C-alpha cells in the first residue's frame, strides 16, 4: 500500500488498484468473481502507460 505513493513522490508514474477481499496474486484464481474486473483494470492501466 505504501509502494505506489512512494513511487509517485519520487516522480515515477504509478497507479494503485485495490479490490476489497482479495490478496496479492488473487488474480491467478480463475474462478474468483472479481477476476474479470481485475483483468480489465490491469489492461486499461497498461494501455494508458503504453500510450505515454
């Protein structure tokens, strides 16, 4: 939780996304109800980063 704000303070572009009730790596659980939302938000963040 502190990593993204530290990156931002250092001038690094960063986004922090939270999904209540999940844990680091929970996106790997294919049957998780939140997984499609996680995947969509990750893809959108990558598109924004690649667009510059």
